[in-house]
C-alpha cells in the first residue's frame, strides 16, 4: 500500500466521519448502540491509518484492512436496520 493509497483511505475516512456525525445528529437516542459502535470503529480506523502512516509495515497495513473491514460490516448492519421492510 503506497502513501497515495493511505491518502485516499484518509480522505474516505474523513467523509465517513462527517457522515457519521450527521447520523448521530439525526438518530439522537435511536440506534444508540450502533452509533457507539460506529464511532468506535471510526476511531479505530483512524488510529490504524495513523499507525500505517508513521510506521508502514505489513502489520500496520493489516491493521488498516481489519479496521476498515469492521467499520464496513457495522455500517452495512446499520443500513440494513434503517431500511424499510419490504
């Protein structure tokens, strides 16, 4: 993973953080557990990206992949819960 790729991941993560802030504002007390989980996921992803930037290695890059994967899974889960029933 190159520095350019980490820049792209950082840009996308920043967009996710902004979107999450809007979800938190809109949901207020609804979906509190999911909001808390997503906020923790975003923090973990940011920490992983920061670690990969400061010390690029297979381990830190794997940490980015793991953190982004968990964030993606939890976002998908929330989207499924927000979707109106068919």
